[in-house]
């Protein structure tokens, strides 16, 4: 019989196999200093374009003060126990009420982490007779939630309404046999390429098909819509989203998340969400911190305005210089270049070491072979000077990519590493 670990010793997995070349630099890099537009990487100052602190709240002095006071008042233990048992407080309830109001829903419920919360919400919303229809490019937490589903599921092509409709037809036929219902899942903003989910078009299909819509708006919350209520508000269909999800890990610059829906649905979920029933309550310092952040989202529209000033400058600057930024309709700013993985590594090294620019890099198998995706997250804490410096750097690295410099450098690198 094989040792259980035999496969682990042999194969580290699609990402783990790059660990010896990538760890500490391309993956698990250590960014140091206060979270802001400029931080330190391996002792060098870098402009950071890889942190989802959209509204620049992570290091806002008022936010830091409230966080520190809450930590002093409550420590990190309080309240102990799951919400249902001994972990429920007035402030948890207050935050839920304020979040629900902010996103225009009757009620909301807190989640300790967005990821687990999404998995658990999908699990709680469907029974084995129900059918899930979801976008093929969904975030891992949606996919993992769907994995728990005991019944049928269909994917539709990314943001492709004709494909969604085809799958809704199939799902409808199937649901008529099983006696179940249909849950459609999409995202407000797809975090890798920045496209908004076609919520308006999806909602329009409700006239023809009977389904409920669940939207993960991790990147839309706080960044899109007139008041920052997200992609549904931006597209004028917030009321037609049956279950709305957002995390505190992005615009709120914290930890935690929530779902919002009609009161009856939230009442059901709070008795059936396994990730909350069997896990400790969101700790008080995070609840107090979230109340403060939400207040700032509500009362300081300039945060979102500053964010979009930077987004617009960065995206239009890239386009003017002929960069391909795909079809983004959000703050997420992808830059697509052509090259191999070793070239991508050399390029990112050049960006960080010689130009002081830190952004995330995405390569095959996440995107097609031969493409390099530099994923940039503009925030309200960036400046127009950061944008200008970055645009100059991007033009320089493109020249070196095209004239074969990175090919030559990476050939040496690969040889040195015995690849
Ligand atoms: C689209 C999306 N959904 C869910 C999550 C998970 O949220 P959390 O970090 O709160 O677990 C993320 C990442 O943060 C995300 O990008």
C-alpha cells in the first residue's frame, strides 16, 4: 500500500511546483511598512499596486484609532462562542442593521470570513433537488460552495448571457423533474479581469425563468454605485439581487464579511449557516472597526472619488500608451502582455528592482499559455505621481519584453536553475 504522503513528496501541485524559484519573491513576498501606496519590499521602496485597500482605509489614522481602542476595550477574545450560543451582542446586531441599510436590503448577517461564508451560504441555500447555475469564472469560494451541493449544477460561459439562458433552460427542465428550484450565482466584479458581472442582463432573464440570484460583490462593495452599495446599485438592479454578499477584506480594509437579503431569508440562513453555527463569532474589535469603516463609506464620498481619480488616470494612461487592459469595468486594472513564464518572472523582477513598482503577476494555468497578466489594484491612497511613475515604468518594461531582453535574461536564469 502507498504512503498517503507519497503523492505530496512527488508532486507539489500546480503552484507549489514553482516554490523553489518563486517563494519569497513572486509568491509569499513580504511587503513591509504601513499599508499604503508605498511600502518596502526586500529593503527597497516600492509603489504597491497589489493591495485591495480600495478606499485607503487600512492606515487611516481615525480607523487605526478606533481599531486600537476597540482592541484595548475588548481584547481579541470577546465575545466567546458561536453567535447562536454565547457570541451574540448588540454591536453585532447594530452592524448588521447598518450594513443591510447601506446595501438596500431588509436584513444582513455577519460572516467571519468571506470565503467560508460564501461556501456555507451556497450550501445552506440549496437542497439536493435544487439546481445551481453559475459563471464558470467564479471565485474559488463559490466553486467550493457548489462542490458541497448534492444535486445538479451547470456552469455558463463567463459573462455569456446566451450560455446562461441555455443552461437555465436545461436547469428548468431538470427542476421540473426534481421538484426543486434554481440558484444563479455570479459576481458583481470579477476580481482577476475586472469585468462587472452582467447583473442587469441576468436579472432580465427572471421574466422568463424562475430563479433566485446570489451575487458575490467582494470588489464592488464600496467602489461601485452612487453610494458605494456595489455593482447591483451601479447597474440599477440591487433590488433584484436575492442574496447579496460582500467581504470586509477589500474596501473595508479589515476581516469579516456579510450577506444581505429579505429578512425571512436571513432569518433562515442564521439558523442554517454551518460556518457561523459551528465557529466562533466575529470578534468585537472587528465589529467595532467595521462600524467605523461603514460610517466613513457613508459620510465620506471623497474616498470613492479619490479612488476613481486614480483608477481613471491609471486606466486611461495605460490605454493611451497602447496597453491592453482588457474589458475591465471596475477598479481592478489588468495589463495583458505576451510572453512565457520565465519572461514574466524577469519582467516582474525588473519592475520591482529597477522601477520600484510592486504588482501581482498572473500566468498560466490561471490564464492561457503565452499571456502575462499584471494585475493592478489602484486605491484612494495612491497619487497621480505614483500613476505617472508606473506608466513610465510600464513603457520601459514593454520595450524590454519586445526587444527580447527578458528572453535572454530568463534563458540564463533557467540554465542557472537547471530547468
Ligand atoms: C470575489 C471574492 N469573493 C470572496 C472572497 C473571500 O473573502 P475573504 O477574504 O473575506 O475570505 C474574495 C477574496 O477576498 C474574493 O475576491
